[in-house]
C-alpha cells in the first residue's frame, strides 16, 4: 500500500507496519459506521416497577395430596385467603431512543389499572386492596399483558415479572408480532 511505513530488522524481515494517516482515517470511519449500524439494530426496552397489596388463595392446596402433604413441604395454608405485597416489573419494547413511551407515564398508567379498582364507596379508592381470588402470579401477568396489548398493540415485546413479597414469582416473556 502506498504511504505505509515498514519496520525491517537486520535480517530483512518486516517487524512492523505503520499505516498511512489515510488508512487510519478509513479504519476509524468503518468503526464508526459499524457502531451506528449496531445501535440501529439494537432492541430497546424500558421497564418500570411498582407494588400493590393483594389477597389471593390457591384452593387446590387444601386437598391436593402433592400440596397438602402433612410434612415439611405442606403448603395447604395457601388454600385460604392470604395477603402479599405483589411486586411488578414490566418491560416494553420501544422503537427509538427518545422517550417513545415515557416510563413515568407508563408506570402511572399501570398503577391506575389496580388503584382504580371499584369498591363499595362513591367513585374509586386508591388504597383498594387487590382481590385476586385464585389467581397465580402467572395469571396476574397474563391479565396485565392483555391490557398492555390493548393500549400499545401487539408489535412490541413485553416482559412481566410478578412476585409475592418480592420473594417468589414469575417472569413471563410475550414476544411481539408483526
């Protein structure tokens, strides 16, 4: 190549190649282009977290012999209504890097899905405890996903985690479609 400088030892062997400034400029341009292409091909997701007090039960735990064992692994108590703080982490795909879905607004909307549960008083009570009946964490995630899909369509990947007391829970991935 023209403009290169070679280091040659006493035996006539090349020990180093020093590209010309033009070659270095071309390599830097290629690196920048590759970086821009990788940014353009990246998948972007935003995520929010929130929590809500809730009561649920697992009716099968009362009499299913795999659950009501009478031993160290007995979980028959889950068959009765019991309280948890349900922790949510919701991720949703976005298609550019400048707040396509503003995450504070997204979080507030998700919280309102639960906060605005009707109760016996006039209007709504923002401190309403979720009455989840028999729903598992996975069922709660599926219901929430359907609401997200209604609002944001089905193009976006969505991931939802729901846990009981931030201790045990589920992680469900919902792939977006075209």
